[in-house]
C-alpha cells in the first residue's frame, strides 16, 4: 500500500505495510483512533510517522504488541 500526503511543500508518496491480514487488538484500535483524531484536529501531524519510517525501515511487518508500542510512542510525541 502507498500513502500519499499532500502538503504546501509538495506531495510525498511512501510505501507502508498493510496489516489487513493481521487482527488488531482493542488497544491498537484505540491508539490508532486517538492518533487519527489528533491528525484531524490538527494537533498532530503524520510527519512523525514518516520520520520514524525513514529512520527505521523495518524489514518485516510489526507484530501487534510492537504496533501498540509504536502508536503509544507517536501519541506521546504528538
């Protein structure tokens, strides 16, 4: 899957892993919704996710617990 972000500075296309085949935990869903709410409210930006991706570039899809930890980390930075 590819995410496309359009900003005043231009358009950024970045590949992302899709976890559609993996079940989400209730905590992961809650954390995801909190983060998306901050994006839509303008109190956080997806740039922190892009920054993480550019620094880490994981070779494998993250497991649920790892995704939860990452979402919590992003929320703490937002």
